[in-house]
C-alpha cells in the first residue's frame, strides 16, 4: 500500500503518518508541501490513495486535482480547513473521492482510506452489466440511460454500480456505507441519502417520482429486476452477505 500526502503543514503530515503506520506498518508513505511536486510524485510512484490539501504554497489544490484527474483515477481525498459547501461541491464536481474538514478524527480518516483501497480494486472490475436500457461506458464515471450518457462522480458511479449488480434485491444503507467508506460511520445514512438524491437528478426522468432507484423505507434501496437484466456472477463476498 502506498499513500501520498500533499500538505504544507508538517504537523499534520507527521500526525497522519503516525496514525497510518500504526494501522499499516508496511505502508510506503510519500509527502510534499507543493502541488507541482505532488503531481510528479503521483506519476512516479502511482500511489493507491492521495490525501490532498487545498491551500498549498505554489498552486491551488483544485488545480492539482484537475491535473491528476487528467491522467489517473487514483482515489483522492481532500483534507482542508475549508468547510463551506461551495468548496465541497467544487471538489466533488472535479471528481474528488472524499472530503474531510480539519481537524478530522483519526479513525474517520482510516475508514475513508480503507474505502479508497476498496475503490482501487473496484475500479478494475468488469463494467459489463446492463439492466433494461442502462449500461456503463468505458469507466465508472459514465453510465448510459438509453443512448444518453450521464456523467457521474466516482462515488456516485460506484454506488449505482453496486445497486445495479444487486438488482432485484434490497441493498441496505449499512452495506452501501461499507462499500463507500469501509464501515458504517456516524452520518452515513444522511450521506447515502444525499448521494441517492444526486444520482436521481442525473438518471431519473422525474427525480421526485423515481422509477430506477426505489427507496425501501428504513432499510435501503433497490433497482427492480426485469427480464432484460443481465446479472453478474456472484462473488464469495456476495454469498457471505
């Protein structure tokens, strides 16, 4: 496992490094306070996850994210003091995978990184799956409703793919939270609800009267199974749930 920290506060780098190595003793850790150097390190070391500050001394963190996304989908978590909603929305629109406001809880950071590691293997999965007129394109960020392409964030894409893979079954909020963040953490249910709302706005003809993603009150969500659905083979992890 390799993690890159692009952060100009050495105290945060030291603290995060200590916490990560307590959980993953064999972790390969790289860090830099500069955005441009961070981009070089991404290309050189190809880390499994990136922790990226927005307030860097040379270039803005958003610019770093933009340049990273030009050549890789490595899971990238924003760590910043900016807690305004517009900053968070901008980060997700640029395909950040997560957003943590400083000071953040150590175990929450671990949970987010575990999720990022799951995403690493998830992105290598076969996206050949269809349900009615829904199918994925060349990446987790592209889904087609009929012939119309809809752009999704990485998290939206993973969530929708997981629902499609389990079409005809109810997927609980706990299962979705574990898939995204590695575990069910405080506030997960509300976050899942927000992701579903954003997904519906992108894929449903009428988000207020959804036909694709159906809520099961108090439990989770389901995509109704149809005769046209091509189901993926179950994995061992699916059978254990």
